[in-house]
């Protein structure tokens, strides 16, 4: 997975925009950081991950998740995109998006998901 892959799915969500942070490409929601590419070009700086959850992620998938001393005291995890799968990254990113997006945007997004899901169920029947 690459940062461009992350951009493609995240930019489909309401209120997500391209930006920069610390001189690197970033995704923002209402001018707040959703995630950014770390200077190494492979790691995603992912805010909104509590330290206890981060510890579990690092322990269970150390090739994907890690953190440095710089991030030790913050609710953030670093994700090695070259080792990550969308199924791992997207739920974490979407959860953080939900905390940053307007209530209206989240409600509309959820309604769209329900409509799509019901349509898929009807086709399967």
C-alpha cells in the first residue's frame, strides 16, 4: 500500500482534503490532521490511536505498526504502508475521520453506506 492508495479512499469521504504537514503530504478534515506521510516516504502518521490500543497493535503486528520516542506520549501510531493492507488502515483512518468531520457529514456518510448496503442485499436475494 502507498500514500496514494490511502489518498484515493480517504478523499472519497466528505470533508477530506489534500494538505501538507511538516512539509509532507497530508490529509485533513476541516483543516485538522487526519493523517500524514512521514518523512521516510513509507510511514503514515496516524493520530487518534490511544496508547493502550497502540501497544496492542505494535505487539500484534510489529512489522506494520510502530512508534518512535517522539510519538511516545501522544495518541498516535506509525504505520509502515509497504507492509500494511487497506483492511487494516482504512478502519483506523475512518474512525479518526469520524471524530474530525462535522456531525452532518458523518450522518450523511452513514446514510449512504446504509443505502448501498441495502441495495447490495437486495441484489443478493
